[in-house]
């Protein structure tokens, strides 16, 4: 094997390694962006669900079907759910972005 053949093979090997690293980087970037998109969709779905429940509850309030105790219990539940969502997003999603 002469010197020029060795240089050519090492150049081709280097190209192959760079190509494989490029594919791996693209794969991991795609996976990470999909995770972020899914988290955003899940967050918007939770907010949408809460908005629908609050709208239904407003209808009950305007019709006078619900008592003050039920209203305060429901508002406490909504507050606790929103606090859990906020804690999840602040703590759990921060851990995911750090990975």
C-alpha cells in the first residue's frame, strides 16, 4: 500500500465518520423537537379542558343552579390543578429541556 492510497482511505474514513455524526445529530435534534412540540400540545390540551369546564361552570352560575359552597369547592379544585400544572411545567419540563 503506498502513501497516497493510505491518505485517500483515511480521508474517506473521516468523511464516513462525519456523515454518521451528522445523521446522529439530526436524529437527536428531531427527537428533541418532537418532545417539545408534544409537551406544548399537552399543555394546550389541559388549558383547553380547564377552559371548557370553567365555561360550563359559568353557565351553572348564571342559571343559579349551584350553591356558594359548591362554587368555592370547585374554585379550590381549579386552583390546586393550576398549581400542579404550574409546578409540573416549572419542575418537570425544566428537567426535560436540560437533558
